[in-house]
């Protein structure tokens, strides 16, 4: 299902649309110059009217790179781990016919 031509998407109202994309995608996250770049990106996010929508989208799709919704990839991983996600269950072991007999015969 496609959206109508005149329907607005949350990203249409994002203030980062006109910003240099390199601000939001630093090469690394440790060096002081990169930390300054991250802080500059987060400052833009703090003034954005759709920051919550942006963060929600990044969490939903598992965006692995860049600053989205005022968060770094590490911060988003932390949010996903601490969210109300259901506990992971171990999958049942599948026994293929003959596996048990072969192991006991050997």
C-alpha cells in the first residue's frame, strides 16, 4: 500500500533535512573531534519537533549507524536491551530421525 502524494511523513518535518549528513554519521565514536560532531548532531536533535518519531523509527528498524532521535548506536542498543521486550526463549531442539540411534550406536 503506497501513501498518497500529499500525505506528510514525520521526516518531512525534521530540522536535520537541510543539515550536512556527515554530522549525523561520524566515522567513529571515541576521538574528541568525533565526540564534538556527535554533540553537534544531538544539539540539532534537541530542537527537532519530531525527535520522538525519529528515535522510535530507529529503534523499530534497528538502525545500526548514525545519530537518530538524539541517540548514538550504542545508546539505541542500550534502549533496546532495557525496553519491555519479551524475554527471549530458547528454541526447542529438533531431533532428526536416526540422530538418537546413531549417537547411542557409536
